[in-house]
C-alpha cells in the first residue's frame, strides 16, 4: 500500500521496551510525588516530623503504631511561643545525674540559664549539655521542659527542644521556638531509654505549642 512503512520486528521490540520503561519511570515519579503530597504538616518542622515517623527505618513507633500512623497531632502554630531568650552561661561546671525511663543514668553539665517571657510572664529554664557526647552531637544542647499541659493535652513526661551552641548569638541571645517542642521517644514505645525532665525545668504556665500527646 502506498505510504506504508515496513518496520522490522527488532525495531518494534526495542520501541515497545522504551515505552514500557517510560511508563515505569512515570509510575515511580507519580508514586513519589503522591507520597510527598501525603506528608501532613503546616510547617517544615511538622512535615519533617511526620516524614520521620512515617518511615519505618527512622520511626520510633511500634509496628502496630506505624501501621495506623496518619500524622502526629500538633498544637496550632502560634508565634507567641517563639521567643528570644537570654542565656546566662553557668559560671562553674555543675554536673547532674539525670534518671531515665530505664536503669540508665544520663550525665549532663548545666550549660546555663535561659530567661524569656511568654505572654508577659517571666520564665526561666536550665539548658544542659551531655557530659560525654558522641562526636556528631558535640554542639547539641539539651532543653527539656515541663508545663501545665503535661498529662492533659501533651505528653505527661515533658517535652524537648533542639538547640545548638551555634544558635547562640554574640550578645548571648537565642531564639527558642516552642512550636518545635517534641516528645521523647518513650512516649511512643517502651523500647527506648529517655532522660526524665528535671523538676527544676517546670514552667508555671500552659505551653500550647509543639507536638501534642500521642494516643496509642
């Protein structure tokens, strides 16, 4: 027939392989995009937390908890709880032994005292440094706190906030964002050993920010 092209069988097979490969690639891209879209969270911190908990290789959840996981519960993001604190470094090296949820005892150095205001209320928290940190955590500081939401809308054992020594400005100020407060892993599984928040770090107010209590 006039205009008909005679295509050889090897060419047809090679063409079909390319089509199949293209469909497979598009399928993977589509699945990845769908997975990214399915990560819940109003802020980058919330999305990172949910992604970490959703990934079986990084999640502290039990198998049953992971299977049912649909995202962590967070208090509404509130700029009121993002404060500028003044750090007064401890004049001497005070070492404390902090009990944990297991028989292990964690050893910390009191790094200093943070002073700040939340809703015009003067607040203070001690911030600690691991006495024997691993190489990767040498710049990490430990900021645990208790507040009036514990055992009600947040984890009863208190929450933590990540602070780095590099976050501290030359004038001794540092931004503390309670919207990034998270639960110790012990809130999700009893296979972890977590430091118990010292009673000296109890705030006399409700901090309605950060991760809420986990319902097993």
